[in-house]
C-alpha cells in the first residue's frame, strides 16, 4: 500500500534552516506530483509547496516563496523541502502528500498523506 514518511523536523532558532524529507513507497513515485502542507495549532492545514512528477514545475505559497525549495529524487523515491530563514510563524506539523494530478494547492487535490513531522522555530 502507499506509504509516506516524513523526517527532518525539529527545533531551530529563527533564521535557521531545516531540510525535510519524505520517503515514499507502495506506488510508482515518478507518476505523481508531490506536495508539502503544514498545520499550526488551532489552524487549518495550509499549502506550502508542490512539485510536478518530473520536477519541471514547482509552486509555492507566498509566505514561503524565496525561502523554501521543494525537490524530488525519482530514483530514490524521496521528496524534499529545504527551508531557510525560518521564522516562528513557520512552526507547525509538516506533511507530505501524493498529488492526484497537476499542482493543486487544496488538500482535496491530494490523496495520500504522511503522519507529519514537527517543526518548531523559536524566536
């Protein structure tokens, strides 16, 4: 079955960096777009970034544009999110997800989700 597992979260000071990884298994990874979402306590899950099946197109939320970079390695079945210049408002649980098609920004555009990894940015 489809399995997505995030890793790389942790506690970092404002201005620092983290790199999240998402290991995928149970399906042909290179056939589907991959997205990253995050959810802060008491808030709805929000779109962060998406990358198309071959990595040719990426899309970012305005709040992370220029600071975060999404990438993928189809040979290793891994999607990554490099996060630089982290701010306290970036705190939350980060989820990777398998996209249904295209590069949607709604959670409904994604079918399978990982359990998430906590990112905490201290001021």
